[in-house]
C-alpha cells in the first residue's frame, strides 16, 4: 500500500487527541516556569532576602538551626548561591526547605519544595503527583511530540506543488470555520516547531530515569579504610539503609575542602547525609562554567570531611556533559533572557496547537447516515 499524506493525517490527529494531551498538559504547566528565575523573588519576598557579606556564617550553624526548627525529618542538602544575594537553602528529605540569611544565620523564609505557585506548577509539570510513573508519562508525551506531532506535522505541512513556503508560513484570513482553525494550527506549528522540539528533546532524558542514570554514570568511590568487598544485602523486611547526617565539624571541614578545590564557585549543593559506606556528595558550579548546570563533582569522607576525589565538569565523560547541557537548555538556563523566551515560545506554541487541534476536531460535522436503497418489491408497492 502506498503511504500518502492522506494516510498519515489520521495518525497525526489521533496521536494528538490521545498521547498529545500529555504534551498539552506539560506545555501549559511549562509556561508558568519559563521566567521562574526572575519572578520567584517577587512571588516569595523572603527568598530574596539573603545578603552578600565578606564573612558569612558557617553553613553547619544554618544546618543546626534548621534541624532544631524541623526535628521530624533529616537534612538532605544545603544549596549555597555564592555572591548572588540569595539566601542559603537547607532542604530536608520530606521536601521542607528553610532559607537563611548567610550573614547572620537567621531564617528568612520557609516553604516546602512543591508549595506556592511555582512549586505547585513544577509538581504538575514533572508528573510528581503520579508517584512512580509520573516522569515516564511525561517522557511519553515528549516522545509523542518529537515523533508523531512535530516530525509528522512538518511532513504534512511541507509545501508541495504550486504552494510556496511564503504561503505556508502565512495565515489565510479568508478561510472560515474548520479551515481557518486548521490554518492557524499549521501556521503557528511551523513557526513554533523549532523551540518546541528543543524543549521536548531536552526533556526526554530528564523524564526517563534509566536514561538519565546511563548518561550521568555512577562514580564508584571507596572510602579510605573501607573493605573492598561489597556490603551484604539487607534481608527482606529489614528496610532500606538509613541516611546518616554528617556532624557539624565534618560539614565545616568539607566546606573548606570544597573552597580549595573550586574556582570561585557561583553555586554549591552539599549533600550532608550519606548512606553507610558511601562518601558525601557535592556539586559545584565554577564561576567560569559554560552554563548554569555545569556540575563539577566533589566527594568527601564523612568521617573527617577530607576530599577523596574531584571530577571537574570539563573532564567528565561526554554523555555526562551532554545531559547537564540538555538540563540547562530545558530549564531556560542557557542564553539568558533569550533562552527563556525561546523556551516560553515552545510551550506557548505547543499549548496553542493542542487547543486548535481539539477545536478543529470538534468542528468536524457529524456524518449523516446513508439511506438504504429500497428493494424492488417495496418500490412497486
């Protein structure tokens, strides 16, 4: 059977009306996150209340204060934005987050990760509300966008015969009804397909955790003095290994090592909890990093805070660097405001195409039932 454009139109339509609804949801929620960097401080004034000072307080003091304020959970990590004036964040395993003034160590704000407008929008966008499979579902939406909607849509839109690209990129205002809606759908799709594909492709490894882990790779680091044989697996019913928080002295000693092994970092994320037999894990964004997600990894001994190993971003494997470059692109962290605007256009275009696709389907008139021809005997009668 010869495959023609008419053959592929129903495939494009029904993939959009089914799996494409995931993309529509993802794009609509992505609109609310495009300019989060600029708007979050306005939405939550306390989160912009940090200060730049020559001698900030020890981060162990902020961790200690946070533990006293929220004793029902364990501290997962501290995020320090160096020289930005933004507060230091201390996040717990239950996602509760405290924000500190780095100059005096006082709490300036408190909010759970997925609370507030931006937190709730992120919760929706990532599919975190569907516990185990939310990311997979969002990844399916991104794959549908790349293969069945954007890729096939370009094929169906591509000018043929006397129709020129100039005509294909222009809206025909003479059309009415469904023809006009489809014209909007095709034309806006042609203009928005590039930023839409950029957003969808970069979102695929973020959504599929196995792909993400394969790209990042796992650093197998043995602690000094640790046995070479792996620890025995826990028996059924014993539960998962507990996370162990580092002491305040270890936190401060590790921080000194971080500063000695980085070049004026703009951001440091310090996991102060660790599993038995594993090192403390830290990432730092150097001041001269190529983008805002160029993570250089640092591993420290939880016994004394000494640095065991560093893995600068520049010398990391290609797939590692590719993943974090894609993460930065997907979050609008490349190209400044222009990058964020391109991300916004992709989300807006996907939302518009989803809405016009649904409207055009609803504008299709119902088929009238065919009249059955009367039998000869009935005509004679």
